[in-house]
C-alpha cells in the first residue's frame, strides 16, 4: 500500500467551452483498487485518458516511478505498465477474439515471413477465456458478439498485457450480475498479485464491494476520497450529486390496461428452436432480465424489424403485424433504444440536434427542407429535460461524455409519440442522479399509456423500476415474476434456468 | 458544418495561389478566351463530378461515369443525326437511360450486396464495350448538313455578359449545383444520405430505409451523368467511342476528394466539389500554358491532389 508509483498532480484539461478537469491530484499505490465515481461529464474518462496517454492535459504533472513529465504518449503509458479498457469499445469487427486480444503482439513463426503462429495464439488466449469463464470461443468473429461479450474481449485484452495498473472505464456497464461477479473476482486476483486497478462505474455497489478507496469527481474536481470502511452508496451519492436520492420504484398511477404487444412463439436466428411468448400492457413497465447471451437483444431486434423472424408472430393491439424494416416499426409507434450507442444508436460526427431529430426528421421539415431552428429548439428542450451536459446542442455527439451520449440516444426517441418503447439497457453509463430522472420519465410515459419493455442487466434497475419481470434463459422465457416475488435471488435462479 | 466551410475556403485559397502563379508566369492565362474555355471545361466536368459526389457521400463509388458518357453520347448523336428523332425526345431518352443505369447499379449494391467498386467496374467495361460495338468502333458525329441551332445554343453556346462570353455549360453547372446544394445540405433526403454514409446501421435503427437512399444516390448520379453526356457530346461534336470520356470517373473522384468527400462516406460538400473541379481544370490549363509536356499531365494532377489531400 505504501508504494505510490503513480501520481497525477494538479492535472487540468480544458476543451473549448468546457473545463473537463480542474487541477485534479490523484495517486495510485501498488496493489490498490480505486473506485472512481462521479456524475456524467464529471471528468472521469478524461482523467483516465490522460493517464493512458490518449489525451494531453492542459496543465499539471504526471509522475511515474518518481519521473515527472507534463504528458504521456500511449506508448509511454503502455511501457509504464498501464493497461486501459476504454468506455467506448475499440475492437476490430473483422478479426476474431484471439486476433483482437493480441493485435500487434501476435506470436510469430520463426522465419523471414513472420507468419502468425495460430497454435500459440490460441494457447495464449485460452487461460484468459477461462479466467473470465466466457461463453464464446477464441475464433469467433467479434462482429458476431453481443455488446457484453465484446466488453469481455476488451477486458481480456487489458488483462493479457500483464500490466501493473489496469484502468477499467465502466467495464460492467453492459454486464449482468454473473459476469460482473466474475470480473470483481478477477480484480481481487489482480490485487493479490500486486496489480493496481482503477475502476469506473455508476453501479455504486460494485465500488463498495471491491475498492480500497473511492475517489469522487464532480465538475472536474476531486470532491472527496473515502477509505474502504467509509464507502457506502449513500455517501458516494451525496458527494457525487450533492443531495440524497429516494428509492427507485414509482408505482403506476392506474393498473395496466389492454395488451399493446403480443409476442407469440417468436423464434430468432440465435436460438432458432426456442420460442418466446410474452405480452406488454398499456401503462406497464415490463422488465426483461437474463444473462448475457440469453437472447434478449435478439428478441428486441426481431420485434423492431432489424432481424427477420424465424417463426411465430407479433401482434400490436391485437392486430397481427409484419415488420420487415425498422421504418415500419417506427411508423406503428414501436421504438427501440439500442444497447450499443456507438454502433447503432448515434452518428458520432453529427450534432446533438441532428441526432435527436433523425428518426422523425420529416416533422422538422417544411416541404422537403429541414428547419434547423426547429431541430435546435427541440434539442434544447431535450437537453433541459434529460440534463444533457453541453453548452451547445450543435456540438458533435462524439465529444460528449459516455453518459451524456446515452441521454442523447434516449432523447431521440422520447421526442416522438411512442405506443411501445423497447429499451435495451436504457441507462448504460448513466449516473445515479440522472438515472432517477429517467426512471421518473419512464413512469410518466407509462402513465400516459405507453407500453414499455425494458431489457436491463442492472439488477437494481430491473427490480427497482419494473412492474413485472420476464426472465430469459438460453433463448426462452424461464419465468415471470410479479412485484411481490421480486428479489435478486429469484431473478438469478430464473436466469440460470431454474424455477422459483 | 463549420469545418466543411473552412475546408472549402482553403481550397479556394489554393486555387487562387495556383492561378496567380500561372498568371505571373504566363499572362495568357488571364485572356478572356482562355478563362471562358476553362470555365466551359469546369461546367462540363462539374456536372458529373457532382453526380459522383452523391454516390461517394453514401460510402459508395461510381467508376462507370466515363463509359456512360461515351455510351449515352453515341446513342444521343445517333438518335438525332441518323434517326432524325426530335432532340427533346432524344434528351429525355438519354436521361432516362442514365437514370436506369443508376437504378441497376443501386439495386445491385443495396439488394444483392455487391461492392460498389465491383458493380461499377463491371459497368465501366460493359458500357465502353457496348458503345464501341454500337458504332462498330467508328466515330459518331454531326454531318455538315445536320444542325440543331437551339440545342447547340443551349448546350455549347456562350452569352456575352459584360464582354465576357459565359459558356452555357457553366449556367447548367450553376443550376445543377444550386439544386444539389439544397438537396444535400438542406433537405431531409440529403440528411439521410449523409447519415447512411456515416453509419448505415445507426441510420437503419433511426428508421431510414438505407437501401432506398443508396439506390436514389445512384439514380441521381446516373441522371446527372446523362446530362453531362449530352453537354459533352454537343461540345466535342464527334465521339470516338474507344476514348471518349475515358478517365472521366477519375476526374470526378478527384474533384470530390479534393472537395472534402471521404471515400468512407458521410462527408463532402457541393461547394467543395465545384471548387475541386475548378482546381483540376486550372491545373490542366497550367500544363498547357506553362509548356509542360502534356505527357506529364496526369503526373502534375496526381501530385497536386496528393498535396491537397495531405494539407487537409
Ligand atoms: N474531445 C472532447 N471535446 C470536447 N469536450 C470534451 C471532449 N471529451 C470530453 N469532453 C467534455 O469533458 C467533460 C468530461 O467528460 P468525461 O468523458 O471525462 O466525463 P465522464 O466523467 O467520463 O462521464 P460519463 O460518466 O458520462 O462517462 C464533458 O463535459 C465532455 O463533454
Ligand atoms: Mg466516461
């Protein structure tokens, strides 16, 4: 604990119009696990990017092993033993899992051609796969993996580096409890080997479980550091947002109404011989839980018309419908907020306003021409409503912090008039305070007659927000839970295929 | 949007610098006749460069521009000269042909999922071959007797404005450019084009029918290319199908890239494409006026494009 090998002293980072970091000092000792928390846009990722050599600070000193410097390059950071799991994933879709993990460091055959030694590559990957007990093979193409699985690949990549400091920026944001548990065990293991870990998360229980020290950032400044004994979610929240939060669940204003969506014996490409049936009622929030890879996202994609159905039928308000394209779903008021914002949710180079208006662009147009003023006006409204942290709605979405990008994805769909809203991990990367606001918003939508299907891997969220929970296991529904049956235990039992 | 305008501005500066250098070395550059001729070339090349830009913005590429110009050019001349078809009907026919070619390319790309490079490379070979077969490799042209005064005036004529003979191809480019600007930068369709080019998956999740958008882009490209084919046929007045329009697709791609289009899609502006065309034609003029051996033509152009893209 004594050996502070890395110190950041008075680090600042100023972007045009935004002070992301304001004289932050921070140190890491050997074998220490630091939980880094703070609201969306507080500067967590920026601080870590400085440490990883990705972002050049505007001021301050970085001291590694006693050597002080003004900034790092990525190569220097790697040489100093810093491995980085970025918040937004950076994998090569066209390579397999092993190829991604060892990219640039592939074991080579002897000889002038420097061919990749596939056998050794596979042998080196295997222990990593086992360490996280993942459910996919080393030769799977990354393009075929789910978001959570890709997240695990990123983590394995960092672990494969044998670093002395592993930075994980929201590694668990799309993982379910089971994978998260495994990751926390891996972190304990790293710690035992003397490796330090910096761990960013919005799930504060995780900080309590694994961190030796919690550091709280707010508006680019360190506003508190808690030692292991003092870490408690409530304390962290107070430091993060300056107020207390009340409990999550808000009961519906009236009992749920008619069935809006009926999924009847639907089969998807991932589990072609498993059929799923479920219904969502007007005014109801139906939580959809399950392990990573249980087929929840595939189901949502099928309903929304991204993937063709392999069988079964879908009824909207009792009427059988055929949806071959997302545009057809949207016309009928079925919206999907996808889980992977970088790939499917956003155009990172487009402005916030342009992203929000995209699914409903015709209504911002007079004749064929887009009225920019109308777009900007609505974007400003959404910015207030969802508290998107940005001085200007014409800035590119890609420059926002992860959580604020997620809010833009939500804003896209909340600007319109839904009948059925499917959320796939709606609050991935969103801070506790803003989550609370979003849950209130969901309830208000439901009370206004919208049916909501919410896929979530966040146990607190599923239990705290849903009126009813459906749990999936290997492509089929393993059970439904009513509110009086809600418990972490019951959800987990169903998720692994047991009955309750 | 701001960044794009900055790009356009730096391109404009480059054009002025190159122009000034040429003018200093050879003052003939500034002669009214020379400027008018260069402007005419800009008009002709600008139309099909804008056509190309529509496809490039969706992340595709259209390699058959030159061959289409040859094929539709010989068909057009054949229709009005040898078959005595009314030139208005002939124009309509040729433009419909261009639209149809675009539709086929678009459908092959979006429905059959064949790569744009492959589809249009095949187009490049096929249309060139058909054009040569159609005329039996002979040159198609206007006889001494045939004359279409209205058509000629509209396409290849010039009007004196303040003592400057303004080529009508420039007027056409102006109109095409203005419409394209509105479509690309202000319309719903234009926004969809950029969205599909940037991230097709996200566009699809937003309810954009990306297949239709891609097909439309190729159709627009085909139609504008046909228009350019008529203008060029009327300007050259005779067409050797083996060489007419060859490499024009590369001029178009070069202009688009100079103008800020990314071959990955989702980027570029009409202003940039027009400025890119101007730069290319000024360079062509430079080669002629500075007595650089014309065999070095492509080398000079390649070098300047490289510099332009690097400077970005
Ligand atoms: N490239 C950039 N250009 C401009 N502003 C930026 C850029 N990167 C980050 N910012 C701004 O810096 C601030 C801090 O962002 P950062 O990503 O560090 O937040 P964070 O704490 O990681 O939030 P989250 O929990 O949402 O991931 C934000 O206001 C963000 O908009
Ligand atoms: Mg972040």
